């Protein structure tokens, strides 16, 4: 995408080979397992051939047009794989042109938008005699949270994401409900409604579903106000973490109860500097930014809960109006609060670290002279990791019990940060890149490594103000980075593919990579290729899929036979030898 804003889950390896749990060769949910580690104990096949391809999104061209040609503003489901079965979303319906980007620039609203006329289906594909064929399709009545410009979604279509658990596929439905579907014949067994018999279409299933090892399902729900501007014009009317038991009974807890020490909804929360005439930022050594109404706590739009082996649930909360006020939230299996860790004021790598402090008044892309070392120039305070609704980052439970969460920030070329917390909620460390990524985890030799994308976007600190003297676009640089358990780089891979329009290379458009048992990492790029990098950061293989400049951020999964499932330009590709 060209435009970017501001668990122990198995025993450690012996001799580099993991102990395999029953059923661990399946990819049943986002990040493969309840901990979202993206690791599978199989050897991936070399991507030498394309065995199958299916177009799952027929609206890519229209979506790109409505986003001013800047890319595909959507997030998609990871292909779910169990034995010879593959489950994937397929969109049908109609696309009504809206051009929300232009509407926003003109201060207008864009609703109703095309999301309301799209239809989300889940299909079962089965390998038969070497071919992947469709056996059934289930049409859901789920709809994403409406765009309602100007909104917090930035025109990014939220993700529709079922989960496989035992004999069933649980599929998001309307009004915060789930469809429980027999995974063999595609017939609905029940509709699960945690909120009573009526379907309240102001409620929305927000983010992927997660299944724990006992077959319980966890997911987030939000209730929005009606009208054109559900996001900045009105507070949320409710937000819940829901648990569905195997017998279809449910329990739910409000985010208000999960984050009891958060600022009150009508309280004032610190925000950012915003006036061009006060550049460069911070405006002075002791300047303070504006405050805005906080809004109620709710989940990020695309956040799936993660489940630790001891049953602790991890999710992410934010103030509805202020993405700077975010929390990593730990919840007991009975849905009582365990702890909440603020993501605010944790970072000390802004001015004088990532961003230079100016030596003269007119120096571009720098913090003002005399600024305190380490602060975020946009707030003149220690940096906060933002919970962005157009991101799809999820918590990841690590083999030592600690937890990762990635998010955005408003400095450092839009790269965000990956944060690490202990299992007790203590902030441990951070790495200064990791926007819109669920880090993948490779356990080995009594420790583990992590794979993230590290996109340095070609944007200066103040370049959202056109033609000002402080804007100096920085050169782009794009890496896949492997970190150790302390979030220190072990290697970085930079692809050398360039062309006239991309002299610095192409953006990595993966939002959840996959590790195989050998530590090879599988990632996709906007140059149109699927890459396989070995555990030492060297390219083993790559295969061209389809050029997709401005590609959507998409996940990769591996099947039990090592076949690779990758998404590009609205097409599902299956690769192998």
C-alpha cells in the first residue's frame, strides 16, 4: 500500500526440531494457533509451481479507484487449512462507487458506501486428484463497520475472518452474532447471539475470531451510533469481549470493565500538534498539544484476541476518539480483568534518536532546536504506540509467556513499533518498526526469533503539509527483519528489485508471515513475488504471482503438506514443487 499514516505453545526445540502436538500441522485461524505465532512444524515446499489460483475479491479495481489510486484499502482472511480442506472468504454482491478519499478532502461524507452492498461468503475448497475444487459456499450476512466519512477507518475495509474449531467453522454474522457451520457440508447448525434474540445491526463483529485449545471461541463486538459520522461525531454505544462455549452458550464482558482505570469517556486526552504555522515541532521546549475528548474504550477494529496456554486472553483496547490512548489487556478465562498495560509514553527514541534535532531554524525533517531528547515531536512527550483501526496487528504470546503487540506512531517514516510486555504486564522493550504486522515466531535452541516487515516509507516528518520548507521526503527502504528474543536485529533482508518508479525497491505487503520448521520465513512483496528466506536471512526462492502496486496487506499460510497459500491482488495462489 503506497499510503501509510500517521505462547508456551509447544515445547522448545531439541537440536532445532520442535516436538509436534496433535493437529499442529493445521492452520486453523489468524496466526495459525491461539497464540498467533505463525509457526507450523512442517517443511515448506519450494514455490516452483502455481497449483491453483482463485479470485476471491472481484472489486480490487474499484477499491483502488475509490482510494485515489493509492492501493487496495482492505484486509483479508488468511487461508485456513486442515488436511486436504481449504477455507477462504470470497466476496460477491455489488460495488457502488463512492470515492471516499476525495469526499474526505472536500469535507463531505461518503455513506452509504460499497461495503454495505458487498456480500461475504466462506467457501470450502478440497484437494481432489491434484486439483483444488469448491465443495460448498456459505453466504454470511456480516457487514463491516460503516465507513461514514470522515472516519477513523481511513477507508480501509475491515477484515472478515472465521475460525475452524473441531467439527465446525464459526463465521462472523450480522449484529455481533456468529454462524456455527458444519465444516463438511457448509450448513448452518446454529446462529449464536450473545445479546438476545434480536439482531441489532448497530453491533459489529470486529476482527478475526480466535479459538482456544478447548474449542471456546473469542471475539470482539462494537456497537456504533447511527448516522453519517459514527466515528468522530459519536462515541461508541458499547464494546464487548465475547466468549462462546462449545455448547453455544456465551459470556461477555464490556471493555469499560476490562480497562477500569482508563480516562473517562468525556474526559480530555492529550493529542497532537496540528497547526502548520507552529512548525517545526514541538513548537517550544515546554509546549503542550491540544486535548480532545477521549471517548469510551473499545477494541481496535481488526484485533483478534490471543490465548496463552494457561487460558489468559490478550486483547487491545483504545479510546474511541484518541488512538494514542491504548492498552494491552490481559483477561482471565472467566472474563474477569487480570491486568491492563498502557501503551502510552513508553518510547524514548524520537527527537535526537530516530529524528535529528535541528541545528538551525530552517532545517527540514527535524525537531526544533532545544527539544528534549527522545520525545515524539508531535506531542512533545514520550512516544506512544497507537492502536490504529486501519491496521491488523494482533497480540502474540511468546514461548516464554511474554506478549508482543505492534502499532503505529507519528514519527520514524510511518514504521510504528513492536512492543514486548511480560506476562505480568511489565513493559520490557520495543523495536522501532512494525506497523500493521503480527510478528511470526520461530522457536529454536531454547530461545526464539521473530519475523517482521520493516517498511521505511518515503515521507518526511512534516510532509502532510504540502510545500512547506520543513518537508524533506526521505528515501524509502524496505526490509524483512528477524529479531531475537530481546528485539535486537539478527538479520535484515532487502530485496534488490527496482524499476523507474521504485528506485529504492518495493514495499513488503505482508501483515502476518509464516515460519516453517526449518526457520524459513514466507512473505509477499508489492513487486509481485512470494519470497522464501532461510533462517539466516538469505533468499532461497521466489516466484512471481502478479504485479500489484499498492497491494493490500495480506497474510501467508502453509498447509500440512508444505504447500504455500498466498494472496495477491485479490487472488488466492497455491504454490509448491
